[in-house]
C-alpha cells in the first residue's frame, strides 16, 4: 500500500490495469456480442482479452481477436461482426 491506497497493478508495459483486471469486462462483452465467446489469456505482455466468434454474419469461418485493449476489442468486433443491436 502506498499512502493508504492499494498500489495499482501494472501490465508488462507499465500501463495501469483495472482494479479487477480484464475479467470484469467478460459479461459486458458477451452481452454486446452474443455470437462470440470471451475469456482472458496470459500473454507475453500481461493479460489479454480473447474473443472467438464462429460463423459470423459476413463470415463462414472462425474469427478470433486477442488484445489487451478493451476499446480495440469493441472496435474490431463491431467492424467485423456488428453489435447485437444491429442483428
């Protein structure tokens, strides 16, 4: 603890992680993109979000996204498969 507050967790690049890590985003992402399965995976740079989407609207195959940036995850999935509200 530093100054009465818990020390922030940092990823391998020195970026501050959310207090609960990335796992707290999984239910939110699943609600936004029900065609995908979500999880977390330890990577060389820390922990990343993983999305696996099978047989999306414009794709007959499997689509995977691996990133530690939730904004990038949403951007790519919205561009590639679209939000649930658009289906």
